[in-house]
């Protein structure tokens, strides 16, 4: 696929691009999603939820490797956006909020997609994606669908609370995590004694009854978001919007995503969500095209004013100097955890030609987010005891996997496929020279390292650089 020109390129990002090291061997990037889907199922990254019942459309389970990748991504976001910043507080709120929340937020009224039915095959499609509907399997003499008129379909999932099943017990599973940040704004600001400008961040599940879940985990019905709502004076909105736009792009590059597969796309006026004054998407070039992984939004005072109105509580703030009472403007950064995991997996996937008809599949994940950081592989089962001692020591600091079974080449390949950046091999020389072999996943170079130096060697290599 030819790459369109980059839309923005700040100097530091370009500098990183220039310094990134190109693989030396012949390698092929991910072209077909099927290859990744199959690797993910085979190696236990991600697979259909309720698989033994045939799966459930739009829901996915993360296995042992997937959950580690996802947790590492969430921890990185939390570290960067919450912990490292004195001006951001973190919270963790209930998935189910008071139903009035969703009236105030505008979701009951506006959060819908246009839907059409095919009268013949009974399938449902998004009216704005009919070009992807494919042929109708149920009509005689034509493969055209027999579509109804489009109607609006609200995407919020509903549930009932308590024993009765009337309108009063109806509730929604949250469609975005940020609404409780707005309803908790006053409590969090007062208890943490934060002053404007400051932000509140949260990571959690969100639910949308998507008409057409697709592209693996890209569009799911249950997914995770990491959202920051940054509250500032209305006169400072542009400055903070620009600041967060840059910060967030930098985040994705630091994760190891190829900078030439990232771009920022500004929304046209007709695309803006009901709460938005301005929006820029961080997009990644997936095998199925450029798609959003994060949105940066200027929400103005839409949410705080609506929640003030619907709750009857004043959510405004008073400037301590000027005594001006005002509703802060909100700059939001909202990243999909599942979509970013998918981008990381697509980006990391490579098939390398090793010569003599041999190829290897590897995931070039950044060591700081790789599910397993170090694999300890004794050359023979007879060396298990000292190798186990190294494993136990390394486990205190790294996520470690131990494997003593089978041919060493095959064990390396399995770790390549899992994205493990370092393999430590205990061999028959180790007892004599006190050194193990450390094999680098990407270059396949091997280095002899003294056992006492192992953690010092691996430590900085398994962290994000400055
Ligand atoms: N609070 C603002 C908000 O929710 P959004 O653009 O609708 O904005 C933000 O969603 C991010 O959530 C998206 O960039 C995407 O990464 C993720 N997301 C949204 N819908 C999703 C879905 N159906 N499946 C997976 N991720 C989704």
C-alpha cells in the first residue's frame, strides 16, 4: 500500500523518524489481517469471547499474552498522563451511572447511527457503510439488497437494575468513560485541592451496540478507553488543545508505533460529535486503511453546563484573584486501549526471510510493553536447576517465561512470535564461565553476559528511553 504524505510532522517526531533503525533482513509487514488474527488466537493474545459457543459478535477475550500487552499499555498511559503530572488526578468510577447522566450528556438524544435493514436477507447495515454490504444471499435473479429507509439506531446498551423491569429500573452501560469525570468534577477538584487548569483521567470499559462490529477488535461492542478531561479557562482552550495534540502524538510514537503510519486528521464541521467544537483524530495506517485510534476534542463547557442544568448543582469555579465565576472549558484526549493494542500488534508484526526457504514471524514490540520481556531457555533439561534460579531472580523485576522443552531454534521462534525481546540461554559453558547467552529478538545477535550483570543489562533495555 502506498503511504500518503504525513499530515503533520513536528521537528522532534521527524528526528525520531530519521533515527529509527530499519530492519537489515528482508522482512514483510502485515498485509492481511487474517495473519494477525490467526497468530493472536494461536498464541493466546486475543480470541473470540465465548468461543466454545461459536463466539458473540463484537466481544473479544484477551488471553495470557494479550492481557499482559494490554496491562502494559494501560500502565504506560497511567504513568504518563496521571502519575507523572501534578496537574492530573486519576479516578475509577462505576460503569453504570444515574440514567439522567445520559440525558444530560446528549447521548439519549444524539448518540445514534443511521441503520437500514435488508427486507430479503434480514441483515442490518450502517446506512453510511452500504458500499461494504456485499451481495444479498437471499434474492432471486439479483444480488442487490432490498433496503428499507434509513432510521436512527441508538448505540447505548441498556440493562435493568433491581427486581422490577419497568422504565424506572432502566439503566445504560456507559458509552464513554468520561461522563462520570464530569459528574464527579466538583468532588474531585475539592478533595484534591486542584486549581484550574487541571485534568482528571480514567481508564475503563465502555459499551456501544455497534450495528456492524468489524476488523477484529477495531470496532467492538465492549472496549476500553483511557480518557483525560482537562479543565481550563475558556481563554486558554487553543493553547491546551494544541498542547495535548502534540503530547498524544508523542505518546504513540514512544510506544514504538512507526511514525510514518501515524497522522493527525482534523474533523470537518459536518463530522463533529454533538458535544464537540473541534476534534483531531490520531490515525494509524492499519492494513484496512487509515483509522482513528484516539480523539482529541474541544468539548467547550457542553458537559459541565448540561450536568449543572440537569442536576441543579453549580459545577462552575471561581477564580481566586479576579473572582470571576465561570464554567471551565474541557479539552479531552480519548484513546481506545483495544484499538491501540491492535495498532501495536499490526505495527510489530513482521515475517522475515532467513534464507534457505526459512522464514520467521516475529512481533517487534517495544520491550517495555512486550507481554514477556525475558525468556529463560536452558540448552538441555539437565541444566534446569541453575536456569530456574536465574528465572526466579529475574522474575522479581521482569515478566519472565521459562521453557526447557525442545530444540532451541524452535524455542527462539516461539518467543519471536510472542514478541519476547530477550532470550537468555543457559548452556554447558555457563557453569564454567558464569555467563549466559542473551539473544536479541530483532537482530538475532547473541551476547555473553555474566549472570550477576544480567538484570543491569536487561533493565534499561526493557524501559522507555527519555
Ligand atoms: N469521550 C469521547 C469519545 O468517546 P470517541 O471518538 O467516540 O470519543 C474515543 O471514542 C476512542 O474510543 C476512539 O478513538 C477509539 O479508539 C475508541 N472506540 C470508540 N468506539 C470503539 C469501538 N466500537 N470499538 C473499539 N474502540 C472504540
